[in-house]
């Protein structure tokens, strides 16, 4: 069963069973066993599409909301958005991909730990070798470095606070590093948790190419080895902290299996066909400002090309201009929906 059919199957099941969830809040408060059974059933149906997704439900007779969450696991954000993008219209229901930001009006409680956002502060962390990273330390009085239930509850609570303030996607993707402590050391200065959004926006504004949708390419060539074979990587460093990924959500990954290579797996002889293929894709997607070149990697008799485009049609138009026959390689490609560019993290972080 392909992804579209799996998604359609989930929503068909939900249509047929949504009445059981229409007053979920009442069941949760007054009939917890029934609420647990309902959650287990919808989660089981959801797992048939994606093992990394979960649900949160808020449903009263007046307002019904179903949140599809990846619980902060960025590998499944795309699944959540793909599922919600294909959701049907169901009367009185609102479907949301990943937890939205709701602000600071919350209290978190787990066991003996209660976290109020007014009791959280943060401190920016700076490293000269990573000047554009967003790195912070969060402080809460109940945090302890000692492993145990209290420490775990505080960490869960602080991540929940980030979700509430920023939304699940930003709370996951905006940071390159987070750690925790109970209170600042004497020479450290901390700031109110409410100011964290402004600090993040400031850090982002200081990055190269901030606010530029089509930055000038910064092409780098890296050479390395994987399992004793050389790898050649050409990548566009201008997109390291790119802000507009959701406007170019479709990934073209093209694999060229090379017929004529040396004993190191690198191309040899006439490579004109390779350059023709690469130039057509480059001209049609990047040069026409309909997408971005990410990377080209050559390794073990294969060359892989990675581009993001605004629509599937853009990619299909570029592919239609390619030669119909090849003599020096076999050509395969895939087009995937990936609005946060998760699939190419390894190239954007180099």
C-alpha cells in the first residue's frame, strides 16, 4: 500500500469513528478507561501509516481538535504534515500538524514536579567555532544533575515549555544545543523565559543570507573516504541555515549509476552525459529560481544529485528535458515531500 492509500485509509477510518471522539474531554475527565481505549485505537490506526506519529485530542461538544504530533522527533515531521495536508473536511473538527505554540499560560506537572513558565530562565551559550548556532542553557530550581525521576521530570517539563512557547517544530529545529541547570553560577546572567523567542529571532537575523530567499551560491568541494573508497562532495553552503524550506518542499534525489569507473569507483572516460544531465536540472530548477541546488555526491560508481523545488510540476518539467537514452549511466530518481529539508541535514551541517 503506498503512502497516499495509507493516508486515505486513516482518514476514512476517522470519518467512520469520529463520533466516539466528539466529546473526548468529558471521557478523559470522567471515564479514563474509555478515554485510554479511544487513544489506543486511534494511535494503532495512525501507526499503520507512520510509526513515529501520535495524537493529542481536545474535543468538547463545541470545539474539536486533533493534533498529529511527532513528539519532537524531526524524522517524522514530514509524515505529520503530509497526513494533515490530505485530511478531509469533517464537520466541527480541526486537524493540526505538530503541536502549535500556545504561549506562556500553562503549568506542567509530573509526579512531584510542577513547572511554571515564570520560574524558568535561560542563558545564551556562545562558541567561537559555531557563531551562528542557537545554543542555550535552561534553568529551573528543581533541576538536579543526579539521575532519577525528578531530573527526568524537569527535563520533560522544560521541553514541554519550549513546545508551548515556540510550537513543536521550532522547539525542535531552532536549536543546535540545549542543556540544563538549577541556577546560574555567580558570573552568569540569565534572562526570563518569555524573552527566548526574541533572542532566537535576533540570532537568526545575524546569520549570513538571513531573509534572502535566493542567496548567492557558496559552492564547496569536500573529499573523504567511506569504507576505503573515496567520496567527492559538492555542496551549496549558502543554505546552511535556510529559512524558506517550506516554500520549496519537494526533494528531487537523482541517482546516476556509472558504467565506466576506475578501481576507486570514480568516473573515467567520456563524462559528457553526466554534465548534460546536471546542467539541465541546474538550469531549470535553480537558475529559474524555482528551487535550490543542495549537493552532488560521487561514491562507489554512483553520483547522487539533490535539489529542492517549489512544486512537483517544476521537477517533472526539468526531467522531461533530459535525454531519453544514456550510454554511460543508468538514471533513477525519486520525488519526496520534505518541507523541513530533514533528508539533507547531513549536507547542510557540513
